[in-house]
């Protein structure tokens, strides 16, 4: 999505040097796309590798094409791995909210946060709803993602039509709004 305003705001939150960024959203794909765009834009000045974790796949580097590390699929294992890493990075933990209730996970996150000035390992917690333990509050910043504006929605519609047209040559698509949209080829 070309949400440049949202990307700019997200970049500001990431650059604020807050160890944990909390994003509540059901649109994982959009948030991950925004994060990748921010990371790539920062590539010339302060590049940080971008990782995504899910309990089903483990840890996967997103800024370059690498396979997921299934050995880091358990919540405790991934947090211990992040804590042990000696290089900066941004780690997006998807649907980590149920694991925040475990005191071991809270302690591992706190350990990572307390070493942030030495090694910039930023955690992004992304889920539909996240309740942060009180002992981590001081290490967190929240980012609220806005719905796409009219221009962004038009870009989304055009891209969707283009993708559909690529998959279905010769097909004509009429958006529900009732007007034909020309898709450049």
C-alpha cells in the first residue's frame, strides 16, 4: 500500500529508539508492507534487517529472501535468540499477545529492552489486540494504523484490478463504485 503518510509516521516511531512498538491491526499484510518500505527507505542511512516471527513458521528474514528458521518457532526460543543476537534488527512478532502473560517471556523482553542502547534490537508486536504487562509499559510506543484514504484506496483498487487482469487476460473489471478504471499496462 502506498500509505506514505502512515509510513512516515511509522518511520518516526521506529526512529524514536523505543525498544518495543505495539501495533494493533487485523491487516498484517499492510503493516508488514509498510515496515518493509520503511526499512528499505532507511537502507542508505541506518539500515536494519527485518525479521518476522510466527509460531507456525518460526523466524524469517524479510528484507532478503530467506527461508523461515523453524528452530526458532517457540516463543521462548525466539526471544532467547533475539536476546543473544549481537547485531541490530527489527523483529516483528505476529500474534505474540497470548505469550505476554508468561513471566519468562516478559523477563526476556525486558532483558532485550534494557540492552537496547548497546544493541538496537527493536521488537514490533503486531496483533489484533495486545495487552502489555505493566513492567514493559515504559519500553513501549504504540502505533495506530489509519485506514487508507481515498487516494490510497484508488491505488489498491487499481493494483487489484491489474493483478486480476494479469491472471485473467481479456477480462474486463467494473468496480462496485460503478465506473470503469483504466489500468495502465
